[in-house]
């Protein structure tokens, strides 16, 4: 009998130890959850949920909390897998944020709906351990009732601070063939594009975007959300959430955010028409009140006529306008956004049959080692008829690799400066390809701007975009 008791005691200890070391119930003796309602409207709200691990490093986490009111429902979450059963909300880490060092944080959030009150949730646990840290500010009362304790957001009138690109220029609009600021004066935005979010999200974090805004002085972040190649189509809610999160990170730093529906293969954007409508309805509704958002509805149509692209645009643009009437929308062009040139056509097919919508621009892309004088000539001609935005370009060949072509890149950027055409460089990432601005592996560190981490392309582009903007203010 005594032996049996001893055996049971050993088993119990072993089970306890297993529980302690399994990632789900690991030894995190402490955690904090910051829950902040960042926006609230009639029947709906948005909240940021930040998990801080105050215990030992963990290699996986699941957050749970309870919604106090029966009418409170999670609609869509981001940066984690969200589910709700009755009052209990379960938030499971995703691959790229499941490891949390001591003091490490994971930023997630969700949009929700509510019917009665919208009290703040309770009983936060991470891997079953109660999080006793602060759970954030009291929830503001629904608008339009003025809130006694409004949750501060950087959205208001001065996003990211008064000296920033968004702080100075405010809501953009197309005037004539130019992109104009709130004073109706032409502006040129110069910045960077992410790589595919499905592959390089580790390069887009608070530290790297601080560097991009302050050190690179980038005016914009293009958010390249691939639709295929393990992108949006595999997890619409997850990718929508990631895009929204990056819009917020850009906004908080006073940068414009170009939401790129990165279609590439197949080349006919109509293949993704239904997805585009769903995606843009959602991001446009969610970001309608922001001044920093620009929509790019199809990255690079290819193997498809201008008529088919125009038809796609005329179906997607009204969906955006219904939710966000005043934002600039950019339409991709034939032949990988070459204004048709790569297909043996030219800008005249667009001039002769423009998209039937206001406040829009047309995308032009180039890769400096592949696209030279005849493409520059097309842009020079087109620029006096069409509002153009170079939403993507590389300093290298169209494969994204090969040698950097400094002379052609310089000729291109000088031309764009002269014409006041905005641009975003491919890519602000550490991909192992010469178009990447950061050296392979460097996104795991905390330096995103010094010469030690920049590639040849990164150094050239940073030197070009970090010069003073001199945006007109009257
Ligand atoms: C390339 C990436 C490469 C990736 C490939 C996948 O650099 O790492 O494997 O896409 O599709 C474009 C496209 C852009 C390309 C880029 C370079 O918009 O997605 O990225 N490029 O080839 N158009 C012209 C060049």
C-alpha cells in the first residue's frame, strides 16, 4: 500500500512537471494584458490586446478572457487566431509571434460588435495563468455621446505628430495629374514597400518602422499583401488584420499607408474580383476616418487587356467609395503595371479609355536594370495626361535579383523628382535578393538603418528618400 502511495506521488509529480514544461501550460508565473478600446461606434468597436510575458520564456501561448455582456462578440481579430464560445474568447498565437521572451510582447487586436453595454473583458489568462497586470483604460462610452475618458488614438487631427508627412499633408487627393495635399498643392511621397507579408512580417515591427519613419524619413509604407502564393486567399481574416495593424503602425509614425492588393499570378485581376470586393469593403470601412490610407487595387495585371482591367477597377472602386469616399485609389496598368509598354502597347490605351471614377491614379512599375529609356519616355509622355504613382520599383532586374543598376536608377529617380511622381521601393526586407534594402537575417536584430545592415540598394535608396521633403504648406 505504501509503495502504491509512493508510486502515485511520483506519477503526480511527473504529471505536474509535464504540465509545467509543456508549452500550453508553461511556467509563466506572470503576464500582463493591456486591453484598449481604440475606436467605438454605434454597435461596433475595435480593441487592441497586448500580451506581455512576465515569466520565463515561452514557446507558445493561448490567451483567454471573458466577455461580461452576452451581446459582445468578436467579429474579426488579427495577429493571432481568434475564436469565441459563449462568453469565452480564445486567442491563440500564430507562428511568428508564439515565442515570447521574458518581457516579450505580442500585439493583437480585434473588431467586435455589442448590443447592450460594452464593458471591458475580465479574467485574462495566458496558458492558464491569471494575468494580474493592468487591463487597460476604462472603455469609452459609444459615440456620439461625448466620452468622459476618451481613449487617446493617434488618429485625430495630428497623426503621428505635426512635423510628419501625414501631419503636414493631411488627406491627399488627386488634382489634375498630381497627387495633392490638404492645401491642394502637388506633393511627391518617397518611401518603401514591404515584401510579401506572408514571408517577411518579421521586418515590419515597431522598431523597424520607427527607423523607417525617423532615420529613413520615409513618407509612406506600401503594404504588399499577396493574394496568392500563401497570401490572402489562404486566410482572409488574418491577412486583413495584418494589413490593418500595419496601417495603424504607419499612422502612429505619421507615414502614409498604401494598401496593395498584390495580385501577380494569375495576371487577370478579375480572377480575384470577389476577394477584392470583400477585402476592400472591410479595410475601407475600418480605415475610413484615417487620413493616411491609399488603396492600390491590383498590383500587376499581366496577360490581360486594358478593357478587362478597367472593368475590374470600375467594380472595385465603388465598393471602396461606399465606405471611404475621399481616399485616393490607384489602378494597376497593363503589362505588369508598365502602362502597357511591356505588352507592346502604350499609355494611349488608358488616355483613350480612362477608368470611370474620380480621385484615382494609375500605377507604373519599373526595375532599373530591365526598364530603361523607352519606359522613361512613356512615363514622360504619360505624366502630362495621367496621374501616375510608381507604387513599386527596383534598382535591379525585374526578377528582383541581379546587379543593381545605379545609373538607370539615378536616371529614373531624377525623372520622378522632376515630375513630382511618388514612389515606393521594393523592398524594405532582408530577403536574400539584391532588391532587398536590408542584408539577409538582419530583420531579427534591432538595427534597420545603419550602413552595417543596408545592402547596396538599401544604401542608395535611403540616401535618396531621406533628403528633405519641403512639402508646401499653403
Ligand atoms: C518577387 C519577390 C520574390 C518572390 C516573387 C514571388 O522579390 O522574392 O519570390 O516576387 O512572386 C514584381 C512583383 C513582385 C516581385 C518583384 C521582383 O510585383 O511581387 O517580387 N517584381 O520579381 N514585379 C516586377 C518585379
